[in-house]
């Protein structure tokens, strides 16, 4: 019977192409607007590390208080060197790492080749297993290399391709800023979005993945400055040591904890550490600490752009308006066929059969609107950069899941919109229609 209902629906849609076109256009534009904005919202609001987001935590310690008129009760969103070094030394987590961004020059072995700039991080060995960095060759350097301030490095496959033709370069050396580093591993392309581990410097989104990592301890020895934000509150003594021992915040600290109980214990540890600093005279305010897991940290930093949320709500409202118009068009179309319905009912068709016939017809409108919506969504995703920041717009893409969702939303929305017109059509009284016609 479904095939029969579909044939009846197709015949009915062909009888009035103008009305059919209006319904398909309404559904297509409404679905395209909502799916285009949803593609952006999905890209920026996803969980960048779902397997471990509940085990990775961002500790914060208030080392500024209310000095210089600061009114916020939240600790600064980064950490200074004094606190980061102390937490790393205590090592209270399963794993922990501190990092900061670097802008480095790589000098090729070929004297004819020009040096080139790369973006990377100074960090600890735990960085790689904590954040699930995938390796093509080798792996992270041993933890002992952190303690030895060893000249080792992990590089990305892009650099590996450029310098070594994509071959396994583990054990070979690379010249960075005039210093030789032994390559411990080569990563595959890795650029989680949002970039949760460095929200402070990227805002959560960065187009280019990092391509080199060196030990934090080595970078500090070489006095390599940060390529990211450096915020100071108060006077800073001159020189590198003066900066290290200042209250300037420029480091991103993360710790891995196995469960909520461990997180509670770690927060108590942070509170005790801050209290110790207060007793030592470094802080003249009560301990003020925070501990966020990945999703909490992204929410606290408002990583999802507000314009994407507003745009999604506006687009959903537009879809509702389109569906209301579709309801009106379906109602006009179905009620115009009241004589036909009356004859069918008089010949023995039940109300259920009328429901199935008209809902099948509405589903065909939904499929056509969904196909149009897919084409418009593809165009909308290509042009989304005119509305959103390019680093965010490039994350939106049309994939299999978005195609399936677009078609599903179009069909389901159209069928739901058809329920009231179908209900009205099914209540047509056969006797009245036969008498009047």
C-alpha cells in the first residue's frame, strides 16, 4: 500500500506544481539555514578529547588577588613559573605537564635550503600520552630527558616530510635555532578543535597544528621566550630570572586524575599549597583555587562563540516559520481535495488510510525539500567565512552525518507539519461532500 500511496501523492503534487514548489522551497531554505549554522555550532562545541575529558584537569591558583584594582574573584586563566614548577615537582597527579607556545626557526641540513619558521610547544614528556598525540614513528622522549634537560624533540609529519622526505627520522638530529636536537618521535597530523590545552593563546581555535615539541626544561635553560600571551600584574625585575620569578602568567598547566575522588583530593592539595604561600607572605589573600576538567574549562572560557549560538537559535526560528507556512500550504492543498476524500471514504476508505496517504505525500515533499536543503547547505558552508571568523568557519564541513541529519530533519519536520492538515482532511464528512457535489 505504501507504493500506492506514494503514486497517489506524486500524482497530486504534479497537479499543482506551483504549490508544490512553494512547499519544497520553504522546507529547503528552512532546513538549509538551520543545518548550516548547526554545522558551525557542532564544530566549535564538540568534545575535543571525549575518551579522557573527564580525567584531564586544569588547575588554577590566584597569584594576583585584588592588586591594582582587580575585581574578579576568578583566578587568572594561566599560571606563573613559580607555581607551575612547584606543582610539577610535587607530582600529585597520575601525569602532569606544563607548556607554553614557541616560535622557532628550523635550519635544514642542506646549505642551499633556507631556514623556516615553525610553531610548537615547550612541554614535558607526559604531554603526549595525556592528550593522546598519535605517532607515526617513535614516541615521546623518556621522562628522564625532562630531568636531564636533554636536547631532544618530537616533530610533526609535515616537517618530517620537508626535511627527511617522510622517512623514519627517529634518532636523527634537527637544527632548531642553531642547536641540535635528537628526534624522539614523529607525530601524525594532530590538531584537536577546540585546542583545549592552549585556550589562553589560541582562543580555542587554530588553523595550523603544532609541528615541534621540545622539553620545557631545555627551553627554560635556553631562555626561549613565549610566543603566546604574557600577562603581568605589578613590577617585574629585569632579566630572564626576574621574569621567571615574577607573578607574570604565561604557562598552561594540566594534570591527569583517574576519578572524581582523586580530583577532590587534588583540589584540597591546591588549597593547601595556596595556604602555604599565604603563610609564607607571598599572598595576602585567602587561598583561591579552581580545578576544571576539559568540558568545564571550555565552558568557563566561553570557547563556543556566542554568535554561533545566536545564529543557531535564529536559524531554528526561521525553520519554524517555514514550517508554519508549510502547514498553511498543506492545509489549503488537502482541503481543496475534500470532494475526493469524501468519495474515497464513501467507497470504504478508513480515516487511517487517509492519514497514511497524505502523510506519505508530505514525506515526499520533505524528501524534495531535504535534497534542496542539502544543496543550499553545501553552498552555505562554503560561504560561512563571510559571517564567522575564518579559523572557525573552516571547521564546518558537509559530511555523511550532516547529510543524513539534513534529510531526516526535512522529512520529519514536514511530516509533523502535515499532521494538522491531515487531521482536518480525515474529518471530512462523506455525506456532506456527496450531497454538495
